[in-house]
């Protein structure tokens, strides 16, 4: 059947690129929730140093620059144990009250972790939405594909 048209009610974006393990906090890219109902903030960890105190959380602000009044979103902190190597954690933020949101990896400043993260916005109020972004995201959708060579 080939490639069908792309999904129009999801949008996938990179939040944090893979980086060398470090002990400093990392804030994800800011995303605009205008026209979207919710976002999955997906964080995948690599090796976490023994004794590391790490968590992820969501923040929002009314300005894209995150310089007006950035706030943590209550109850969104997820503690990451130092033996949670190679695990994924997902925050589902549905209908945030400010337009701009981001994920934050909050580290203890001493022990290194490695992580990468991405966003999956869902519930598009306006369509269409393209998910393939050059040099960032490659997306294909196959609807009811026939069996055979992949």
C-alpha cells in the first residue's frame, strides 16, 4: 500500500539531544502548545552515576523565551533512581494553563547522568501537521500494510 498521508493530530519534536553524561541541569526546548490539547514529555536515560539524585519535571511560561514567569507544574516531578539506567519516563501534560512548556532534567550537580528527550504533542485543533523535520525527525505512516518485504 505504500506510505499513507502522515498523522495530522500528532507532532513529534526533539526536546533534548543526546549529550555526554553531565551533572548540570538541562532544560528542554520550549514548545508552543497553541492549537494542541496535550504533550507527552518522554525522557530516556543512559547510565546514571551511583548516588545521583535526579528528577524530571515540567514547566510552563506565558513567553517563548521562558523569561516572564517560568513555573514548575505542580505534581509533575518524577524521581529517577540511580539504578534506573536505560529506562524511559513520560510526563503527560494535558491542557497546560500557559502557552509554552518544557521538560527539565533536574540533577544534583555532582553525579553525572546521560539523557535524551522528545515531545509528542497530541489533540491537534488545527490540521495538517507534518512530522518529518530535516535532520531531526523522519516519520512514515503505513496504514494496513500488506505482508511482504519490508
